[in-house]
C-alpha cells in the first residue's frame, strides 16, 4: 500500500470511528418523545460521517474508474449538482397521514444512475450520495439523509459494476447493444433500490429513530410505491440521456 492509500485508509477509519462514537452519544436523545430537530440533525450527521468513512475506505478497492484527476472531479461535482437539482427542484412530496414523515416522486435517481454510467460506480455513486443527501438535509428530509447516502452510493456501485465490469459498456460499438446494455445496467441499480429502499427504510426508521411500528410500515408502503415510479422514470431517462451524450463523452475523454 502506497503512502496516499495508507493516508486514505487511516482517514477513513478515523471518520468512521468518529461517526460511530457520535451516533452512540446522540441516539438516546432522539428516542425521547420531545426530541428536538437539532438532536435529530446531530444524530443524522453522525450516521452520515460513518457512511463517508465507509466511502473513503471503499476508494481503496482497486478500480480503473476511481482515477482522481481534475476532469473526474469536475464531472463528479457537476453530477452531484444535477443529483441535488433533480431531487430538490423536480419532486412532488407525498406526506404520511398523521405524522411529519414523507416520501417523494423525484428525478434525483435519474442523475445518480447517469453519473454511474458516465463516471463509473464509485464516483457516480458518490455523486448521487452527496447530491441527494444535501437535498435531504436542505429539503426537510433530515432524518432520511443517512439512508439516502447509503442507498444512492449502492445504486451507483451496482449500476457501474454492471455497465463497466460486466458489459464493458464504454467499449461497445454496436448501437443496439449500447441501448440494451445501458438499460439493463440502469435497471440493475434501480432494482436494488426498489427492493432495498422500503426494507432498509422500515428498519432504519423503526429501530434507529424509534418510529412507531404502524407508522414505519405505512411509510415503507408509501415508499415502495414512489420508489417504483422513480425507478421506472430513472431507467428510461438515464438510458436516453447516456446514449445521447455518449458520442460527446467519447470525444471529451479522448481529448
């Protein structure tokens, strides 16, 4: 392991450990009936720290798609912004009756998948995770932010794995194969989300935030419906966007 990798390793371990300690110290506060918004924010941020540490450690896994250069960072920053915009400005909130919880139809997943198709699983997933987590924190979904970070990172990793490791999409020349390989790759990431979002969401809200069982179940059911619609839109839109942008991306990467 070279010096830079060793530094990333210890930084990742340090951030993860700090997040775990902070989560342990703040969790008891959010289980109170009169827990304040700030207490929930602090607990959510501690969980996000754990996930950021995990993402840093994940970057140590060898992959040709994680080369750090100015072009990669610029494109990742742009996709992070698009993921935020897709969630923050193109969404319809779905409130849960009798509570402050809510779900949403949105376009954030479209750009998360597109980022993974363009940048690979790690940078694409990280772009989606950061962009949509910021959207949660600023858009009234504070308690959902850690779950969002984890799920969007996984969407990117799965989409990128299928697209670039299984299908070698960047080397495909047959237009018909490009279309179906792109759609299947996007579909793989979103299939994970359709299954994982309501399940992870239920246990996350029920056992980490102490939500009542019936309310957690209701939220999971609503989430399952919105997630399915979001997934269908994301697969179709991301496939069209990627195929349309592919010629320009090839020229950019070759320049």
